[in-house]
């Protein structure tokens, strides 16, 4: 029942996400660490605000303690990037974060990080699954939490200041202080409030927060910063005349932004904005990396500066790996995750937020004006995103039709190429594209389509809806 997808292992609480499975996974990682002879350095564990997250972290620690492996527990709910930072900064080979990120509240899960603070890649997760299958003594033996503490095998830490200082030292706080910006925050009942408020108030911003309380049901909404979930923040930015609104998902590795006019900026826009700013205003040199479902406008911007934009499959581990291989400036995905060179090796909504605030301060422009300038220079693209649920039988049918038989409907556009790198992606000669793939974190079929006009993108999606019988 424990299988890793594009963003770690995720399961419904009480179904797959159980104490028994959490401890089986923990035991498998113990065995892997021992085989690699890195068990002496220990492992870093963190948790978010989801139901059972803290308890799950403790259940894992009890297994590590029983196996004689010291675990360092971040003893307050914390952002996922904090765990990645601590693994990287202190040279650990492994870290675990209890979170299901932006998934619905009925889910929880575990992200595994490897040396350098990177998301475990497909090879690593396949190895973990192999060790999982070799765990036969179930239920897994553990040690009581108190005994683990007394024996020094469970150590509680809270390295938030170290993480925040690393961001504060990187961002141009002096320029931000000069602007006196008003920023609205929406942590979406998640874990980013303390981090973002500390950074922004240190830079003398006026900060106002909504949805800050601890709510394991996330206010009855999906804890993902989208146009649909951020309407309250949009109204707040307009009513309070804020310079921008910032939202993060449940574990703060993804970002959503409302500009000064109350417009929702799609993560594609944010990725383009940051790359444009880092190259044009900060003078950085280097490539950009995006996944197959992310805007091709990033390619145009990179080309204009004489740089490359690389495309990889969905899953941030692919973006991280390509960034490392090419020394890219930035990497991102259309769901709101992005990483910047010189920081951690994964996505960080808190650092991205700080850079956006710096961008407004350094350029002296409103966020809406910067975005308008980019669209005027490079042209605009419209993205259509649609999700579909299906039965097991329907999934098998779609998989066979599209990915095995590679059967397609009549496409009323000039096709440049077709790729099956990750699902199906059709590239059009005019720069448009459509991607159809099964989600790696939820039981969904996802269609992304980017065209010059919104109506054309919607029509292209509808063409496949009807062809696949999912309309």
C-alpha cells in the first residue's frame, strides 16, 4: 500500500496512512541507511498542521530509536523547506516531512529528502519501496517516545531562525525597507505565517494575515493557492489597498500571488516574473527549468537573454536534478512550486515570496505594471487547466487508448511534434500545446493547454474531453 508518486507517499488517513504503514516505511529507511552506512549521522523529521502529522512524526521517531538511529525532530509544525534546508546545511543523508502538501484534508503523507536536501528521486524511492517489501516483522517494533528522549536517540530541535536568517541574508532587505510596503498574507491555515511575518516585518513591511489559525480541515477548502481558493485574499488586497497578497499551500513549498489590482497571478506568471527579474535587474546568468505542464512563455524570456529553458517530466525531483546539472537560475512548475539557485535544492514558497517583495522594491514598480511590461514585450499566453476523476476501468481504457495504442482525435492545428515523456504532450507550430497525464499524487486525469487565446485553449481541452468520453 506504500507507493511513491511525484511528491512523495500520500494516502487517505485511516486507509493507507496508518501507524502501521508509517512505521513500516520508517523501518525501511532504517534498513536503507544501515546498508549505506550513514545511520550514525541520524535523520531529520518535521511535520505540518495536518491531522495526525505530529503523531506520525513521533511514531516514525520511535522506530528509528528502536533501531539505534538518532532522529532530530523539529518540535513545532514547520514549513517543508525548513526540513530541506536543515538536511542540506548540516550534511544529513536523509530527512522526512510528514505532509500531503496541497492535497485535500483527508490525505496525509511523507516526503523523503536525500543528501543536499533534495527530493528523493525515482531511483531512491524505488529502492525505499524495495526495502518496504522486505519488512516482514509486522507490526514493526518501536521504542517508547520518552525512552528515546532519555537515551538521546530522539532529540527535539527548532532551527527556524537559522533558516530565516539564510533568507534574510540573501534578500535585499535595505531596498524593501525604503518602500514601506503593505502585504497581505494567507497561509491557508498552514505553516508559513511565522516565517513570512518575521521576514517581512524585519524589512519594515506592514503585514496583515488571514486564515492563520490551526484548522486541520483548512477551512473546508483545498489548501492549494489557486484562483478559486484565493478569492478572500483578492478582496482583502483591494479593500485594504495592499501592494500584494501572498498565499502558500499547506506546507509552504508552493506560492500564490494577488497583485496590487486584485488580480490572481498564475504560478506561471510568478515563475516568469522572477526569472525576468533575476536576469534583467540582478544580472544573473543561467538557464531556466520547467516541467511539461508549465508555460512556454518562460522559453521566450530565456531565449531573449541568450539562455536555455529545459523541459522535464512532472515531479520537482526532475526540476531539481536538471537545475543541478545545468546550474540553472530558476526551476518551477505550474502548480506553484519553484526553486532558485543559491538556496535549497527544492521548492520554497517562503523564499519565492521574499524575492517577489524584493522585486517590487528594487524596480520601484507595481507588480501589475511589471507583469504588463513582460506581456507587452513577449506576448501573452492563456492556460486552461482541467481535472477529471475516473473509475479504475476508465483509467485503464484511457491509458490504453492514449499511451499504448497512441490513438488521437483529428487535431485541427499544425503539429510540430508529439511527446510521450510524461503522459501525452502535443506541441503546435504556433507555440501552443496540450498535455494529458495522470496525476502522481491524486486519482485524477489532468489536462493542461496553453494557447494564444483562452477560447482556443478551452476548445482544445473540450476536443479531448469528448474523444476520451470524460466530458
